[in-house]
């Protein structure tokens, strides 16, 4: 089965391929790197649908897209859908550093956060969605060299290390994207 992932993010594409192929070795993930539509939605789901619909319209193949980000409780859920451009750039380090500066006076016990990933799947007559939420907290400083985005400042609930300090296989077995992709893989397995 071929399925198109509407993303230009090579890290997300590799993560999705690994997770989906582990769930179903018959799934082949293609990436669609065409013109990126404007993400004008006001939620993770709306933005994921915008991207997935654009990929489906361009390729005619079953397509999916995700919208994800980090939501800090003390900041009312921000950066949320603006995570990738929180600092006004798409630079991961700049975004992380701004978030750490914004939280610098907040003690560890009040730094609850969650990674959120919503996936929209678009086909000829279907538009299901799947959401994974990975609870944790924001670290006091950057740690680890793995992962991408906010991984070096996110400590998953129950762990003492950041997501960037986890082995890729370990991260891919518990992350927000893993949860959403698992739900999608189960949905695809039950499709006629």
C-alpha cells in the first residue's frame, strides 16, 4: 500500500516511515514536497487537513499530514500550533531558546507541557484524524543531541532525560507522533 505524507520535514518523514513500516511492512510512505499550502487553521487538525487535502489533490493518492507542536500549561497551551515559528523563524534552536527564556523564572514543578500530534488522512471519501499526546515537562536547559525541534528541552513524563537523549527507537515507541501514527496504522489495517 502506498500512502503520501505531505511534509517537507525529513526528520518527520523518516520517523513516520519507521513507525508505519514497523506497524505494517506493506506500507510504503512517499513524501509530497510540492508547494506548501498556507497553514491558516486555528487548530492542529485544521492545519493537518489543509496539508493532507493539498497532497491528495496533487497526487490522487491516499495522503496524510500532521500538525504538531509543544503545549506548555503555564503559557495557556502556547506555543501550540505556532511551535515551528515561535521565534519568528523556523530555526529549531532559536525557537527552543526563546521558550526557555520565556520560562526562565518558572520553577520545575510548574513547567508541565505536552507534545501534541494530530494527523489527518485524506482519501476519495474519507477524512479521519488521529491525535497523540505525550505528556511531560520543559527542562531547565537544553540537553541531548538526538531528535529535532523541542526534543532537547522536553522531558517525557516518568523519565529523567529529554526526548533528545533517548535512542531513536525508544522515542519512536512512545512519542506523540508514534501514538497518532499507530492509530492511523490500525485504521488502515481495517480499511477494505
